[in-house]
C-alpha cells in the first residue's frame, strides 16, 4: 500500500539531469498510471483492470448470453437430437457378461481366482474370530487399543464389544468384522499402490485424479450391478464394491504424503548415494507415515459406511440386519444392528487417530515386549474361554432393545406425525416443505431453458475459479443432457440445493457456536460421532416413520448425514483464526459480534468454502439413497436398475450423478487464479 502511494518514479522522470538518471527517466510508471497511453502501461494494466471488474464482466456476459440464447435457441428442455441412447450397447455388454461368465478365460483364469481368494480370506478371518470366542476377541480388541492408544481407549474398546454382544449381535458383528478386515486390507493395498504411483510421478498423478474423483462420487448402487453381473450375489461382490468405495482416500493421502515429503531430507539421502528404492523406503515413506495412517483411518470409516449397502448384494452381517429392518420398517431392529456398526467405527477411528499421534514415541524394545505380552494374554483368555465352553455369548446375557424402541417410535408417530397443535405435526412440515420449497425449486429449474442452465453453471464456476474450471462444470452438465436424463437430474439437483441450504444454515450456526464455546464443543462431539458413523440406511427408517414417504424424507436424511461434517469443518476453521488478529480487534474495542463478523468469519473463509463443498458431496450421496423412500429422480433410477438387473438404467443414472457431483464440486470449490504478474490471486 505505501509503495504505490510514494511518487518516487514520477519525480525521477521529471528530473532535468537525464544523464544522471537515464534508467529512471525512461522507465514507465506502471503502478502510478496504469491507464496511460504508452504501450508499457497498457499491457500489464489492462489485465489487472479486467481482473478488478471480473464480476461485472461475467454478469454482462451472462446477460448477453441470455439475450442471444432467447433469440437464437428459444426455450425448452434438452433437445432430443443432442442425446445419445446407450441402452442398446449396455444391454449387449450385460448379455455378454452373463453368457460368458462360466466359460470365458477372463472369468476362469483371473476373475474366478480373485473371487475364490476373497471367499477364502473372509472365511479364514471369520473362523479365527469364532475360534477366539467372545472373550478372546474382546481381550484382543482391548489389548490392541491399549498398545496403540492407551488405557482409556482400551476400556472403551472392551465396552463397545460388550455392548455388541449384549444387544444380541455378536455373530453378525463378527461376520461384518471379518468382511471389513479383508475389504480394508484390499483397499489399503490397492489405494497404497495407486497413491505410490501418483506420489512418485506427476503424470500418474494427473491421470489418476479424475479416476479417484469418479470412484468417490459414483453412487454405490450404480456399480453394484456390474459387480454382481461379474461375481454374482455374495461376499466377493460385496468386498470388491467396498474396495471401489474405500480405496480412494488411501490413494489420495498416500500421494499427498509422498509428494509433501521434506525436500531437504530427500536431497540429503540422494547426496549420500541412495538409490530411488532406498530413498523411498528410508526417507519418503517414513516422512509420510502420518498421512498413511490417516489414510488407513479414512479407509476404515468408508468401508464401514459400505457395510449396509453391500448387504444388498449378499454381504450378510450387521448390514443385512439393517436392510431387513428397513424392508419391514422395524426401527428397533435397525437400531440394534446399527449401534454395533457405530461402535466399531468410533473405536477404530479413535484407536487409529491416537496411534497416529503417538507414532514413533515408544522405544522399540519396550514396544516388542508389550506386543508379546498382549499376544500372550489374548491367547490365555481365548484358551480359558474354550475350556469353559464359552465361545459364544450366552443368550441369557442379551437385552432386547427392539421392543421399547419400537414403542417409543410408535408414540412419536402417533403424537408428532399429525397431532401437534398450532405448529402442526411432522407430516404437515414435510408437506409444506415439499409444496413451498421442493416443488417450486424443481419446477423453476426444469422451466429454465437448457442453455440458460449451462450458462448459469459456467458463470458460477467462473466467478470462483478459472476458465478450465468453468469448462469442466459446463461439460459435466452437458453430459447429463447427452445421456438423456436432463429432467430427473434437475429434480435431483433441486433436492440437493434444498438440503444443502438447510445443512449450511444449521451447520454454520452450530459450528460457530461450538468454536466459541468449549463446553458446547465437547457436548456436540459424541452426537456428531454417532450421526457421522451411523449407516445411511438407518437414518431413513425413523425419517420415514416421522415424515412419511416422499422427497422431504430424503432431504431430511441428507441433512442429518451431512450436518456433522459441516459443523466440524466450520468449528475447526473458526478456532484456527490467528489469536493475534482477535487480540488486535479486541484492543480496538470490537464487540464479540463484530469480532465474529469482521475477523473470524472472513479469516475462516477457506474452511467455510470447504464445508460447503463437503456438504454438497455428502448431501448428494444420501439424496440418491433417498430414492428408496420416494425421493425419485436419479436415485430411483439407480436403485431400480440394481433391483431389475437393468444395466443401462442403473449405469446411466450413476454416470449422471457423477456428472452432477463433478459440476457441484467445481461450482463450490474455488480454484486459485493467477494475476498478470504471475502471482497467485
């Protein structure tokens, strides 16, 4: 600021003694006179002037595009002439898979061996868990948590496994645990190899990024069908579907850790004559170990999130119990099976996170002694349980929670569904939300001409990103029209926008409150843990009981699922604001409200934008699953394609959802721009 206000260049240029200052006399003052008529001023000044008026230029371009579009293209939905019918080719692909699954060499000598390896691995882990018995498994869980995370989490782990048994879910829990062990191991292996390639090669990083984006955004129902066509109903299909869903976080974090390794350490290893393999093993991987452990943590969470969805194709275990309860609208049974999934997720999340914080703290000799002791105690407890014939949890030690939960749900349904005076019941709220928000939003989007939608998407992406970002968003939206699902996609988009608006309204308020109040933050943490780890299907059951069937219940379930991430990211961003900035504003007499609005929220802008982005992605995931409870649109098409074995319907809907997610990601995630001088803007 002070440099631009100092008139040194202009003063020098008017000095009579030009011989004393030839350079200053001929040097143009671009900072003081960006609009002057000299060529030196115009070249750098014009791009800066355009950048300052970027918003106005984009607005003018949108107005001009709307006028030209209305004159040249008219209105209406996506033209049928610009669509492509993929039903025929996809049906032929499905028929070929079914006809050749038992005799083609690809299935006999490769995919068949993969399927057998998965079955043998899951069965081996399950038999090992049964052989240890409930006492041995519980002791092993507690001792592993003790070695990795301390005594407090060891007690938490023991209590979690005990609750699973008390709820009468010990055998399904062991089935799910065996499936998750194999799925997580395969996800870590696949994700680690992909991350290794992306971390060591810039070209592979560019190639793998869109692949990983597609794997994460593609709804599970869309790729369950081709997996079932190849492997059939059963454990192999469930494990491989879980790997597709859970491997990307491991790949991304592995690549991040390797690419972010300290250049000085790597250079030192190179100067000592280390080969590429030695640099990888002795420098890059040890420096990236915290990112690797975080990748393991996220992979475990994603795999457990797939437990219920994988049950649709024969995974069994806790997911199957939840899915059966959904089919019969039995909230009590669903909760009894959902709670163990939540407990497993919380225990594994806490243990792996604590292990990452303690990484490298314990001496090697003591660590080996502790692990030897833990192994010996586990073996002793397992042998004692076998000798006492207590391998299975006694039936008399279980508690039936389904009945009281169902009575509570019946009471809420009877008294809250339609019997609340003045404000109306939940059914009235759902009807009003559908009539006042969802229907007008859907009708408005579908009324817009297709070119106006593309123009709006491009303008929004360009406002916060680059031309490349805008082009990607527009092409993703245009691909939806080419696939022939323009109307259902806009219906899904209306539900996503409504759910995101409610999620951000609640999430920002709770996140800011949790950041400014330590007591509230501690109170919210276990609630957010439960909401974030509860299987998506479990949300649908009480939501349907309270709101009925339709698009409003799908939106409500999406809000509950996405809210924890928005609250956590918002709270973290507000807490991370520089204390010096707060102290400075406080010394100038700013009130608490002024500090929040003028200091904390502006400085936390990157975290808030990330919260918006994550809220959009998570809402999209559950709105799609809402097709099971009357959400319709693309979610219904994806579920229908799986249920009917219709590869064309399911894959086209899944591809459209990927395009919708890609567009929303580009519109909500800012991309760094560069100014004319080459510096980041």
